[in-house]
C-alpha cells in the first residue's frame, strides 16, 4: 500500500468531472469563483450554503462566499452567483447570514476512550489548589465505605497554585479512615492508612533494583507520604478498591458522547494516540453502526521496553490489520511508543540536567530525566515501523528525547531509505533545539504539539528553568518558518468538557495560546507575562495548525483540511469572525454548526 491511497468515491468525482467546475481561488482575500460549464441534473447540489465568509485554508488562504455539497463532498466553493446555479428543485438552500465558515478542525492528539470513562461513576471537579484537592478527598470519604481506597490521578502538582503534593497529615485530616492515593505521573502522595496498607513505615527498605524514592521526615525518619516512582510499592488490590465495571455498551455510549462533544467545539477529526486492541474495537463498532461522528486516525500503542524481536513481530501484526486499508472515517496508520517521561513530573529526558528542584523532588544535580529506549533500539523500532507502511511516532518531551528520535529518523534517511514521504512524527517535542529543527526540515519530519501545555505549565517551567532555557519551548514561529508540518492537539486524557478536561481540548483556546503565548500565573515570576513573543504566530497559521497541517500529518491533505472542490464536506459555522474579532475573543468562539461528510452532526441551540 502506498503512503496515501484513499479510495475516493467514483460517483462523487464523476459529478465533479461532468460539471466542468474549475476552482479559481484568487489570493489576497478575494473571492473564489469556480466556473460552471454545462447545466445538467448531475451537477445539482444536495445543499448550498450562501452569503457566508468561507475561509478555505487553501494554499493562498482564499476567501469565498458560498459552497455546494453533493453527497459527502464539496461540489463547488466560490461566489454566491455561481454556487446558486447548482441549486435544483430539491436542493436545500442555507443562508449563512454572513457567518464565518472554517474547514472542520482536527485534533492531532487525543486519548478519547480513557478520557470518556474517567468520570463514569462520579464527577471529578477542577482543582487548582491543595484546598481543592482536600475538599474532593473529603467528599469521597463521605460517599465511600470506611476502608475503601480513595484514588485521584493526573492532578499535576505543577498545575496547583502551591506547586507541591498534599502532605500525609493533610490527607489524614480529611480522610483518616480511608487509604488515600494521590498520583501524578509516576509519583504519589499517600496518607497514613495507605502507607500502612502498603507496608511502608520507618523501617521499610526498598526492594533490590527499585528506583523508587521514599521521602522521609529528617527528624523522625518517618515517611512523609510522598513516594517518587511509586509503581509497585503501593498495594491497591481490586477488592480494596471496589468500583462498578462498565460493560461494552456503556463504554461505547461514553465514547459516543465524548465524540459528540468534540463536534460541539468544531472537531470533525481526531488522531487517537496509544490505542489498544480493546479501544480499537470500540471505534470499529461505532463505525459499523454509522455513529462515528469524528474521523479517527489511529496510532496503535507499543511498549518500547519489550524485546526488540517481539516489537518487530507486533508491528507486523498491526500492519496486517484490516483497518490499515484506508477508510476516511477510521484508519489504523500509525504506531506510538514512549521515549521519555514528562515535563509535569520532572522526568522528561533533557540534554542538560534539570537542576535541583523542590517542586519536582530532584536532589541529584546531574539528573537529566528518564529515557526508556537507547538510540540504537529507537532506530531499529522506527525502521521496522516505516518499512511496514506505518507512521512512526514517539512521546518525546525533553530536548534530549527529541534529538534521540530525530537522529533515529535521520539515520534511516541517510543509510536505509528516504523518509520524507513516510512522514515520521515527533509527539509533544516541547523542548526543541536548532539542531533538531534543522534535521526535521531536511528530512520531512512532522510533529504534533499541545499549546495548552504552554498556557497551563509555562509559569512553573519558567520558575524551574528560567526564560533563556525556554527559548526553544514550543517554537511555533520557527517551525512554520522552516516549513515543518506542525499540528495542534490537546493530549486530552480525562473528563468530558472542552475547558474542564485534564488537558483542555477546545481548539480555539489552543489557537489563542499560540497567538498570544501568555501562560497563566506568570505574575508569580514577575516581569513579562509573554513567553518568548518572537515565537507567536499569525491567525492564518493558528488556523492551519488545526486544519490542513493535521490533515497532512495523517496523509490526508487531498481529502480534508481545506474547503476545496472534491474534498470531504467537513466544515463548521462560527458565532464570530475569527479573522477580525479581538484576539482575546478567539478563545471564546463557539460553534453554531458542525458538518461531517455533508451531514450535520452538531447544532447549537439558539
């Protein structure tokens, strides 16, 4: 199979051909004017949308007034006068009343299945302080039977005002009769009963080979409750932590609900990362039922720590999956692994040491983070993935991890085969370097970034590293300047709700962040509230982040990502003009309607 081999519906292309429509898109914001050759019944549109401001996101970023839809594709994009001629007796005519229309937005990084199930048994409120955390734990203690575990995960301490874990004593004060586990990444905070259940006391010794660290009170030697790299030490068993187990249909309903909420904020496509076999079956079932309201591009997860031969065998199995054959609703085309830790937990693999840090609990001045696979193994894995007509990507946050992955791709390009058409990807790549950027441009390496991390975490990172070391943190302007395809995403992990979710998935918030580069809480650091303003981008570029660039990352720029004749009719209608409104309003934009393949999947109630 070629890197891109969509089977475009022959009938749709037949209608486009016989209509003799040619799209003349004139740059500089002028209207596009497709020419109409011959009036025939075959050229009649199912729907025409008139009197709008159509932001096509074509190569010239042209504007149009109207568009026509037949079946699941765009029959024409152009002026009201020309598009109106495609309306027949049965055509539905929609007056856009001057509204702005964008191509359907695409999120390059979600974990939709897990996110949809996070609150299936109870709601988890937003938390910005230790007081919020303790209030939640207290409320769970009132709901659960004494002795049941209370768990809270992925509330990152770097996103709390105090930038620290809750203490053992604080957790005891609100839940003395429940074991409490507060986990963020690999680290955790436990209360006294949780430590007792896990057998961790003053005399506890780590098992041989463990890289965990139990923080202790220097005066008494007692554990403070904070454990770094806590996996395997905390003894939570299913009978100690009873929770209802949702069946397949309930999981399916939750996923469908979340995808509909993606539609609510203008998302018509997502790239699902680190998907498992069980999650893939959920997407398949929604596809078979005709209920998949977003187009889903799948990256199947693999374990970088597994034996190399086992990894190679697994890659071949994934390549043989029926969904590897192109389908514009559901396509299994990528592989994802984890190369390093995270910046929120102090474990991203950096070129230079992190530095001693109270926030991250780092005491070794030479500590550089965690890398899960050595360069030679990364090279072998990437080569195998690309040879099997799959797109390779890896979670790489620190600049050391980014260079490890980019160097593996460059090694393949220089010694084995060209990689540009295979579009190898770097996921996250928050901390970059001129060297990595240069190689990405040279070899056609693409990347997906999450602007929300700049907004949510920029203040803490500034406090940890200082502004100078963040010079190449999410360098959007440089990436555009160098011609590197960079896509915008969220890394949505938990909760339904585009602003309240852990890693918010509202794409207009993401655009606003890339435009302004103003992290929250920067007043804590004093000085300029903007983090490297030279890396701000234009509105046109911000829109491209979530449209044509993400379509290109998934090899689908000929199918979607812009509003051009013959492409899929995925588009959204906005409540205000994203090109002209005050920049502060961009994050407040709401979607009035969302259309996928010529069918409306969301309409805002007036």
